[in-house]
C-alpha cells in the first residue's frame, strides 16, 4: 500500500484505480486479434521457420 497523503479521498482513489484497470482490460481485449500476427513477426525475427498458412501465405 502507498503512504497516506493529506487531502486524498480513499473512495475516489479506489474509483479511479478501478477505472484505470477497466481501461487496461479494454485495451487488452481490443488487441487480442493482433496476437497471431505478432507471433508470426516474432518467429520471423528469431529466424524460426514460419508454418505454412501463417501470415496469409
């Protein structure tokens, strides 16, 4: 836990923290379709053979 700072309302801190977590979860959810493409690029960068059918081949 962080140190108590004068003038900060713990309820507002929790609400803002939950909103931040919600934004992070939403961004992760939106980025899921890019997963296979990222794996293909990383495999190519590492020099591993790309499986047939990957990356629109």
